[in-house]
């Protein structure tokens, strides 16, 4: 009998041992343990692509607002734009394939007005809206109206989100900002998205460096499967990567900005 064991056999045995140990220690079947590892791979991929070393600096995930005074003076937390930024607090110029991207923020208070402005690279105003933050404090999703002009491919845009702490003195606004550039969808990505599941779409957007689509599609997955504990964990882990305080609820309020009013729903 041949007593020699090949390297391939050793690797196979090691993988089987890991799965068996996962089952014994955590009550998972080998298949469940493998699925769990795949889920962890998604968060690690997001971390590597958007929060690893990038041109312009190393991201921290935090993009803080300015000094908070006026009606917000009793708060010790500031607003956050949920985008990767450098250690100096400068957000990266993220690519997008969306005609009207969805934006995400953390606002630790409610009952005040907010303003969202979008300009092209020449400083021309593309969109501007003042609306009331009447939902509970926390994460908000900002959806732009379909009446807004489409972002043009190849063009760069700057956005500013302001919490209006004192309407009589806009210098007291808490402000976060960022930039994005719309680029065309590659034929390969377009074909991949046609048949992709929500989770595969998140991975595809990540691999192609589309932050806005990655976060929004992951949120859609979280919304569509609210009882899925692993998806909830993925969402929470990504929000932690981008700088959300650990004690903030993982749900969010949606503000759909319309031409005449704002339609708001909570998730």
C-alpha cells in the first residue's frame, strides 16, 4: 500500500477538516459553513477595493461635517457622508454608472431642514432641494427625482449635503461633500448584470469600483430579505467600514425628492 500522500490530498483533507470543525463548534453543516465563508468574502472584497490603498490616500470611511451650532448645539455627534474618504477627511471621486445615483448619509438628529446641491465640474447647478428631516435620526437614503437631468457620461459632479441648524444663519450649517463621475457600463459588466442575483450584483459593482451602486444594491438586498441574519451582518459590517457609529440602528429612512414635495418611507 502506498503510504505517500500528495499535496492535493493534503489540501483536500485540510478543507474537509475546517468544515467539520465549523460544524462541531458552531452547529453549522459543511455546506452552511462554506456559504458563511462566501458571505464573509463579500465584505472582505468591499473592504479591499474601497478601503484599501487607493490613489490619493488611505480611506478612513469617515467624512465629518463642520462645527455644529444653533439648534444642533446640544449634540456631540456630527453628520456623516457614507462614502470612503482619506485620513484627512477628503472624499474620493467615486465612479458611477447610474443616471441618478442614490446618496447615503448619517444624520444624528431630526426635525431640522436639509439641503442637497449637485453641480457639474463648471459649477453649474444641476439640482438643488431643501427638505425637512422629519424621520427619526440615523441613516438616510436620498433618492433624486426622475425629473432631474441625467448625469452625463464622462462628466464629473460635486455634491453638498447640508443640515440647516440655524435657518437665520446658514454659516452654522453642518456640511458634508463629495464628488462622482459617471462612466459607461462596460459590455462585460452589462452582460453580467443581466442574469445576476442581487448578491452577485453587489459583488460585480464592487469588482468594478462603483461605490454608490455597491452600497445601494446591498441596501436593496437587506430590504428584500429582512430576516436574513447573514445579509443583516453584511450590511452592518459595511456601514462600520464607512464610519457609522456602532450604536446606530442599521435601518434607514428613505427621502425620495419630488418636484413638489418629499415622499418619505422608513425601512
